[in-house]
C-alpha cells in the first residue's frame, strides 16, 4: 500500500507525486472543546483519519497525498467552554492561502481542501473564491459531513446529522482514539438537540451566536447511542464520499467558456 501522508515521505517522493499529477488533500480542522467526554483534537483527528482513508481508496485510480492537518481553525463560538484555540479570519485565510501557494510552487495543480469543522465552512468557500482566479490550480473545498450526506447520517438513531461531540463524533472517536473517550456518563450528556437553529434567524437568515446559547456542557446531540461499529461505518462513508470526489474527472475539469464572439457589436476580451 502506498504511503499517502506527506510528512512520512521524503522530498523526492513528494516531487515524484507532483510530476504524476497527484491530488493533494489539505485537511483543515480545529482544536476546541468537545464536551466532557471527548478530547479537544476531535475534529483534527477525524479530519486526518477520513482524509487518509479517502486517499488510500482513490490511489489506485489517481495518486493522492495528504498534508498534515491545519488544526488552527475558526472556533470563537466555543471559547466560553475553555479548552479551545482559535485564530482570526484573517490569520486563517492567510495560512491556508500560503499553504496552497506552497503546493502550487511545487507543481501540484489539483487541491482538495477537506474540512472537518463546521466553523470553517464559510471561510473555506471564501478562500476558494479568492484564490481560484490566480493561484494556478483547481481548488475544491469540501466538508466530509455534507459530501457523504445520507450515507453517513443513516447510521444515526437520535440525530438527523453530525452535530458536536454527539452520537456521530463520539462513535468515530471510539474507533480512532478509544482510550481518550470517557464513556462513564454518556447517557447524561445529551444537549442542544435542535442545533440546526443555532445560527439561524427568521426564515433563512444568519445570526452569530456563541455555542453556550444551545448547550450547558459543550455537547450538541446525544452521545449515549454511540458505538464503535457506527463509528467505523461513518468513517468509511466519509472516506468513500471524498474518494469518489477525487477520482471523478469532472471535479477537476477546466470550466467551460460559453461566451460567443461578443454582444452589441463589441467583442469579448478573452484573457
């Protein structure tokens, strides 16, 4: 099995991957509180696990390399509970932008920014918008939870989807880091089951709120239903979804240019 983790490879092996037109997975995540029962590295650990599994699944069809996880994410909303490290939007965007530039300078042209923290989603899309025109690579931003969709959430009993320190994340951490999951009182931790309205106002409007607005203990969801078997199924669902995204040629296809000769007698200036 090919080694897909950047930090385990030698420089010439990374150069060879660039020459082979490998896809780079750049995982972005967070270090933040995950209730009384999960470690602060939960998003980072799960993001790494799913990225590596996806790379190994995709590799027979397209070479893939996974960079170390960018753990410094946007977690201001979790600060009231402690245990959280957060950066500003400007710092986050600068860091991801610099890493993309470093990848492009080495010859990589297809980059998947793979997110495992909800607070990063909007910024990730903005980063792709800002960099795509001039960076020299195709950038795709994804969050495994939404890309896997029903294939992941169908394994849950008490939730419609992944929330926070919940049935889903607890189950997956039971696979990845079982010794760090405190199972002594999972039944008493359920909070914020209506987390879908956490940042909502009106019919379809956005309003920022700290996480303490929906939970007393930092949990959103019900970890009591968590099992390692569910966790393995969900990790596989997330990895399968990312692997399918990577190997689909349409993901990396150049955009069509449907402009004609011009309008009103004036030619379009093609650049």
